[in-house]
C-alpha cells in the first residue's frame, strides 16, 4: 500500500510554487518540484533539497513532461506572473499556459491524477463588472501587450475544462488575485515589492496613473490554504481565491510609507496600456464550496512581508533584473 501521496508542482522555485511545496511537504506528501528557472530561483526551495520527500526536476513544461512512478496530484504553477517578465518573454508566456498545460493534462490523464491549474484575475481584463464573479466573462484586449498573459490563462482554462468534459480528467481551476508575502522578487515590477524596494532604497514611490485604480491583496498563507481546499474539493469550475479588501494604489503607497517609516514622496507616471482600473474578487463561491476566506489582514501581512525584505542584502536590494532570455 502506498504510504505517501505523490504531488508534482510546476513552477516550484517561484514565489507561489515554493510555498505550495512547503505546504504539501507539511501534509506528509512526496513532492516533485519542476521549474525551468526562467523566473524562479532555487534559493526559494534550497531548504527542501535535503529532504527525502522532495525531489527537483530542472525542466520546461512546454516540452514533453515525463515523471516516473505514480502521481496523485499535479499543480500547474509554471508561468511568468509579472508584467516585467511576460512583456520580455511573450512567446514563452503563451507556450507555458498552452503547450505546458496540454502536456500536464496529458500526464494527468495517463497517471489518473487530479490536476489544479493556476489561472488569474487577469482573465477578467479591465473589468466592467465589480467586484468580479466567476460568471463574468471579462473585458480583455487579445492583441494588447497584456494579451499574451491574459489570453494564455483564458486558453488554459478552456483546455482544462475540455479535458475534464471530454476525457473525464479530474480538474480544478483557481483564479488567483493579487498575492504577496515572503519570497516575492523585489524587482519583478509588481506594485507591492516595487513600493517596498523603493522605500528601502530611499527612492520616491512610483504610481502609474493617478492612483485611483484599486487592487485587493491576499497574503500568501491564505492563498495556499484556499488552493489546498480547492484541490481537495469536488468542484471543477473556476473559483476566485483572493482577499476582497480593496484599496486604491494611492492609499496603498501611503500605507507602505507609514509601514517603512520613510519620508519619500509619491511620484506619478503614465498608466500602462490596458492596466485594470479595478480589481476585487467576489469570493462567495469560495466561502460556500471551500468554507474558505482570508484570515490575515493586510496590516499583519505587510508587517511579515516587510520583515522578509529587510533581511535581504544591499546587493539583493539594489539588484536590477538582468535575466537573459532566448527568443522563441
């Protein structure tokens, strides 16, 4: 009799993937991490490398995926997730959510494994419905600069549901809203690490647009709990997982200034093309089906995240993103 559940987690060396590895190790599972390290970092999982219940494959899931032995669960979290990444590597971004998802769904079918795919609130685009429910189809520009990410995730959802309805694969779809916490890349272009990094370096905080656009930030531990519950549920449709506590970017910048005790000004730049004006999850479905809602408020979550960023060396703090990407 098999003693441990075997779990494949793609994007394992990334921010969310590494926290998921921690959770499934804590649940007593044997975790197989997979990452091509195009945006992930091995330091996020180095504490797991010595464990008997963890193994790592350096592999690009856009290519054929083989994992020996049985698999119980697959969690597909391999994808660039910040604009600074997917604007630099648009083809890879499209491939990982199309070819990569196809490969992993095929693996799930062969292994008779349950698969959960990581979608995003970006499938709603610049929403005309607020807050966003799972029934909302979205307002997405398929050929805009953000389309490579938004449409890749929309395709991911479509092919996942096709494998569920046509092949009977056990599938789960999580729509993730803005998430933060330790192990975020400081210079990945997302608003929270950007603000904290600027504050720690003594720079002015940069707001794009007039700061009236909103976001809803969920602490990573809450998100991981929601993902775990969704995986273990019987629900195959998309489920929003995020924190519905909404805040304007301008007010958020003021929170960061207060948190860090710095005296920086706020400076304004032009809003990027197709940047969403509002982002807030309706989590009614998650409450009903998963009995889940976030527990960690933003003040506590920011305190923990700031404590993590303060441990970074001055070299890490001032490091710019200089990743070499191959055109594909």
